[in-house]
C-alpha cells in the first residue's frame, strides 16, 4: 500500500512512500522491545547528553526542514522555521528538567526504614502525531518518553511523512542505540492493530475526537495508559478593561495563524458590550491586511488549508451560519487567491452569531472567527463553558486578580490572561471534556510516561 502526500500549494504529489509491511512492523516492535531493556539502564544524564546531540543535529537542518514543511502542509514559508525553533525550545526544556523530574521521590524520615518512590519506564511507547504542527506535537511525547527510559515508535500523519524521517536522521546522527527511536509509515488499519499489540505499553495520540475513540477502542481491555490530545473550540473573552489594541492583535493572530489549523487556536470570541464596536472595527481592519497566497512566497501571511475538502467543510460551516443570521464582515473578493474547490479560502469574521450555529460549537479548524457580544462576566463564562471541548481559554483584562478568579471557573486545561495559542513547556499541557486526557510537557508530563514503584525497606540491626 502506498502513502501519498499531495501538497496544498498546488495539489501536486509531493511525497510517496510504501507503508510498512507486517514483517517490518514486527521487526520494529521486537527491536524497540529489546532495546528498551538496555536503554532503561542508561543513566538519565547520558540519555540527556544524546538528546542534546539530536536537538543540535535537527536544528542544523532547519532551512530544508522548513521548506518541506511548507510544501507538505501549506504554512507560509516566512513562519515555518518558527516551528523548528519551538521544537528546540520544548526539547531543551524537557531535557533540562529530566534528571530532577525522574529522580527518586523521598518521603518523610521514619526510624528504622528507608522509603522512596522511583519513576519506572513503561516500555515501548507508540506516538501518533498529526500534520498541523507535526514537529511540535510529536516532540511533546517522544522526547520525554525516551528520556524516561522508554523506547518509541512514531507513526506520523500521511500528510507529513518526511517529518518522521527527518527525526530519524537526527536520532541516528546523535548516536542513539538502535531501536530507541523508530518510525513507521502505517495505514489506519495497521495503526489500530499496533495499538492492540501486547508489546505496546503506552499510546500518545494527537488528533481528532473520532481518532481518540479509535485509540480507546483498540486499547480497551489491555490496561495500558493512553494520552489523548483531541483538539478544541477554544474561546476568548475581552473584558471592558482590556487593552483593546493588544487584545485585537493577540486574538486575531490566535484565530488565523496557520490558517486557523491549531487545536488551541481561538475559534470563538466574546467581547464586552462597552468595547465591542471598537474591537470589531480594529479586528476587521487587521484581518484585511492578511495576504492570502502560495505559502512558498515570502510575502504570503495566510496560506491554504491542508486540503480542498477541508476548505469545503469550512465554507459550508460559514454559509450555514450566514443562512441562520450570522453577518460576515470580510469581503472575500478582497483576497484574489480565494477559489471555490481549492484549498485557498479567504479569512472571515462572523458577528450576530450564537450557539445554535455549528461555527460556534463544532471545531472549524480554519481561518474563521465568530465574535459574540456579552453583557458581563457571568454571560461570558456561561458561553465559554458551553462546549464539549476544554483545551485552552483566554481572557483579556488589566485586573489580574479578577481574571484569575474567572479562570478558576473555566472548564479548561490551560487558562491564559492577555495571551493565547501558546504552549509553555514548563506548564502541563492537558485538556478536559472532549479535548482529551493525560499530560505532556512540564515535570508533570514525566509522570504520565512512567509508573511509580515504591521501595519500602526495613532496616535490621
């Protein structure tokens, strides 16, 4: 079976690969299982040293990696090196805290006893990564897993297969032992069967809610741990006391960067009545400055979405909302590359929206923002929590004490004040409701790719 990646730039076939055969899958599993028995005995400091070499090797290739990324998933070339920079930031942070995070946990002294808890690696970890931030989402899972003493099999999206190969090159250049990190190009069916394999001890999946259901079904009855990051419909609330210029710039960037194809991007905004008109006016002005076009053009600031089918889904959601009474504020004819049937579509702001509309409830994953006027904090909180998702939520205010109080009442994994759409590797990345389960990043992330093992020693004189 062949894996084919068609570039959203021009629809051309950009990458073609054979998917792994059953014998190749079995060999990779056996290699990972065997390697893990030795790798877990390697001191954490030595694992970190190798990780540093891998990061350096990867960063040295940032220019060709960025160009490949633009062609595979359509992000403007002026931005793609930013993902490599983000990869390095997260990788270095997780490496820097590995020894302290994985050191034994000492409990209080008890006469005649020695007691501590060690972090034991789980075994072979399967990482299933998506196309929209293919390096950032992958590194969240695979590097902490390896630093903790696990081995990793990476299954990358069929849209971004070269990412897995580039990562393998970096691991090989760093001198990692065979079997510690491997990738497999897999069909959906083979991925599901791999999850069921008894040699897999943990699955880290980033993708859609239906994909998360598949992972849970495949892992059912095996009693293994799984981590699911399933996207969101992330809200933003602009209070009357916000810095409006800063709020507009941040919210619009959070909504339209990467053509809105971000699990933690802003997809719905609620703005206080007192500043609503000002916010709308400045937001519309800013969105009109975007330059839609081929992402390999350095002048482009808004590229295509990943596939024409994705663009059709987004257009249908917009058209349905307009039919229900929403008002579009952006004239799509201003964007000459906007074409029906293509992956290129104009950005859009919708007002007169409500939660009866899919555009305010269902994940859009495109350059569209619905903006709703609210009378007060209580109305904003009610609407922000009125969602099946709960990945991030952002609030714009100068009153940080009140902001934190409101944040305590939001059903979300990450709460921002005066920023959005950013993962700080020192903070736990997690979600609630249909945004998933489990944690990556931060010292807490290490707890999810290890198991605690308690040592209870009675001293005999």
